[in-house]
């Protein structure tokens, strides 16, 4: 990923936070037929410097047959984003030297892919994903709410995976290369677009210029 120094984000806590807030990843894999991509929610776990991503796919999804065990893969997590108009920059009124751009935040996780099929290893993955996304609700659904026989059938229709992450790259592009006045202009422009309290607006305010 092309990442100029002023857009680079290396802090583990910031990388982890984006992955947890935007857990739907684009998993890019290499198969005999060429590159393939899958959109999968994942859970991140970090112990010291060791990072893993876990999830599952439908057994009918051929990824577990088409991708070699331990193959190198790339999981892309995309955070908030928005178009930035040149008209938002005060400097544009001075010399006209401004062009459109796009602000965004993303994390690229590079690692190796491993599959597992045993029901005793699949249930914890399903339980963890369910708990993660149901816990904020006033009446969270639990896998225990479903009949045991039904859950057994459902588990037989999936394959679990684990990505052992070797490298994470973060890119937080939020106008850090512009002047303070231009960054303020971006904040005002986002507010005018109805995004004054959005994640991309917070990102723009929280990332100082270089």
C-alpha cells in the first residue's frame, strides 16, 4: 500500500480499534485461477505482538479448497471515508491550486491462512462473533437461543479460519498534508455535507497536520 509518511499509522491500539469498529474485511487470496476476494466479518485478538484474525465461511464457499493451507493472504479493513472538494480549502481562493481528493482510513493485515472443520473448534468462533455483535443490544440473541440440533446442522455447513498476522499497515488520510486553515475548511465542508459528527469528521479533527 502506498503510504506517505504523514498518512502512516503504526500504533497497535489505533490499528486494532479500526479493525474492531469496522470488522467486515475484504480477504484477498491467490488461487490457481487468479486473485479472488471474499467479504467476511472477523474477530481480532492480540497477545503482545501476536495477532490473529478469526471467522468462518460457508462450506459451499470453495476458498477452503482453492487456497492452500498456510497461504499468504491480505485482509483489508476499511474505516470511514468521504470525498473532499477543492472548494473547502481557503488556500484555493488565493491561488486556485487545489484538486479533489478522498479522505479515508484503512488497515491492511498480511498473514497466513489456516482452516479448521471440527465442531468443537467452530462453536467458539460462532459464539464469539455473535457475542461481539449482539452484546450492545438491549435483548441480545445468543446461540443458546437456537435448538441444539439446529445449531449442529448449521455448524456442519461452515468452515472456520484463522489468519496469523505477520504485518499490519495503517493509513489514515485526513488532510494532514494541508495547512491548518485548509484542514479547518475540510471540517466545515464535512459539516455542510451533514457529516459534522461522523467518524470521518472526528478522524479529520483528531489527526494533526504534519
